[in-house]
C-alpha cells in the first residue's frame, strides 16, 4: 500500500463523511498488523525548492488560501 490516505478515500455508495472515514484501511481490524514505513525526505523537492514543498503540505492539509473564480 502506498500513497497519501488523505487523498485516497474509499467509495461508499450513499455514504456520508462518517461512513467514508469508517471504511478507510486505517480503521480496518488488520491495520495494526501492517508495518508502516515513513519517508523522511521528499525527493520531489530535494533540489531546494522549499516553496513547493510548503505548498504541497498546505495542499495535503487543505489549508491553501481560497482563490476566487478566475
């Protein structure tokens, strides 16, 4: 398994936010059996583009400023 679990949500037919959250792999009874490996360096931003790295974190957290329609 790989990826950002904030971006890879399961599809739950007629499900609301609670049902979708309950259906994620991290809420499965087998989740504690998984071995989790975490990356310590973002290789896409390893060349020193800190602004892009910060933008990616804000995007993942949903904290980017809203831009009015262009």
